[in-house]
């Protein structure tokens, strides 16, 4: 695929995310062209990205899009101009956005693009917002370095790094584990948290580091044991470190091949099925740490290597799922252009046709409550034909518009553009 990727870098997190996405595209053999705002802030350090072409994004209307198969955007980059650009150049568009932007912008951005990719939705993200045939939830395919043999850096004073992601600082799991951390007198402990009030609860030998601006990878690389959740756990696995899962849903245990998959799909948030703010047993945390020290480097190395391999496998699945989704979007668009009358379309499950008055109908989006414009009875009958899916030729015959196929096609194409009718 020839892909034009429009990116707007506002923060270091944006730069990291764009690098991750570009890495996936480059490894797939795609030929992405990157058009950036503030491109000086992105660091293309990966050798696989060196061949990516870069354009200036100062005047997107002047970009020549004719030879691209797909336009890909990150968050709200140029969303107001996408519809005109895509229509003028007749190429499909896919917008990738994080959960926070998605919740704020959806369904408005849906009208500008063919598909939406929701990047790593939280485990409890409301499924009702996900229009299955339009929105693709993508768990980030983590960039995983080659495995390095694990060894305990300092057996006399092991290094423990605690990184637990929790949005509510006042009910943070840190408060539960602080008494336990204070008992680890012979350990070098670092806690990553923006809640500086924790310093008053912890011994002076425990260092509290603000999360903003730190190099998490470097901190993990120099530690022996990681206690954490969410993306911190992912990074620790990728860097070959033993992980004790503890998070906003309680205690998840020492990560190994037996519990890896269930914890991965639980986003490493704690106990499977755990409640928010669930108790984290101090004894179990201590048992895990003592086990790791007693086992020795060889046994721990075997465990973390298995975790590393499992993560690599799951990450490859996610990478393939995204690429397949993008390719299907391109294929569907091509079919709409070249094989329109043989294409099978259906009414999206997100929409229902409702009778408003005796001869007036409306389409209502079940997931968002959005109400589409009014339809006459004849138009409603055409929409009804696509209820369970039907080939365009058969729908034309059944509609009674065989002598006016252009009018029929124009109406159906508008419904496809509005994501009301989707390819089956």
C-alpha cells in the first residue's frame, strides 16, 4: 500500500505513538509518506524508518494524493479538510485516535473518514460507542527489542521499580503498598508517580520520581524487579524484566506463562475480575519478591524469556490485525469504485429505521443517539432492502429504479459515505 500519513506532534507521547505506527507500516513493506506538523520533534531513530519520505504539512490542500492508496491520520490532524481532500482525490481515509480524543470527537470525525482506529482502548471503555463495522479497536503492537539474558544487578541491594498507572491520585494503589515498601530496607526502591504527597508516607531511602519527562525504558532497564500495571508492565516484559502485576484492580501476581494471556487481555490491571481499588495483599507481594531472589538468575531468566516470547507473539497478532484492517478498507473502496453493482451492502447495525409519521422516516444511531435526516417512504423502502445484506444489482431490481440506475446509485453511495450502509 502507498500510504500518506498526516501527523501532528504536540507532545512527546505523540512522537512516540507516531514512531510506533510508522514502525508497523515500515515493517509491513508499505511505502508511507509522512506529512508532519512540527516534524522537528519526531525522532526517527529506527533504521527501518529511514526510507520514509517526509513532506511539509503547511498546505495540505496542495498535497498530490492521486498515487496514494490510503490517507492515514493521527488524532484530529486536518480532520476538517479530510472530506474535501478525499472526495477530490477519491482515496479512502482512516483516522487513528486515542480513547480520550475518540470520546470527545466521535461521531463527528466519523463523517470525515472511511474508518476509525481506536488506539488501545481501556479495558472498561464503553463498548456501545464502538460501531463494529466502522471502528477498529487496536491494542498497540509494542516495539520489542531483542531479548537480553536476565541477571540480578545487585544481589546485596536489589533494585525495585514501582510504576502503577491510576488516574485518581487520591485513591491510588500506592497508598496500599506504601507500608510494604517501607519494610524493604535492604532494597534500592524507586517509585514513579506524579503524586508527590507519597514522599511523606515513604522512607527517605525510597525515591519518588515524577512521571512527566522521564525515560521509563532507561529506568526499567537498570532495575531488577518491576511492580506495576498497564503500559509499564508491557515495557518491562519487552525489556526482559520480572513483573509483579499490581494495579487499580488489585493484585495480579508474578507474571509467567500460566497467567500471561489473561493478564495481557486484562491490560495488566490486577486481579482478573477485580474491583477498582481492590485490596493488594502485602504478604503475596513479599512472597513474589523473595521467590525471585531465591530462584536465582537462571530460573528467573527462563521465566522472563517466556514472557518476552509471548508478548512478541501477541504484538505480532495486533500488528497484523491493523494491517489487515487497513488493507480491507482499501479493497472495499476499490470495489465501490470498480465493482459497485456486484458489491453486497447491508444496513449497519448501529442504525435503525424508524417511522416518524405516516410517510416520513428517520434513521437513528443506536449507539450515539444521533438522528439522521428525514426520508420519504420510497427512500425508506430502499434502505429497508439492505437490512440483512443484498447485492447492488438485486437491490436495484427490487427497488423499481431499473430505469433510473444513476439516481439509485447516487442515493446508495451517499448512504455508504455516511456509514449507514457498509460492505459485508
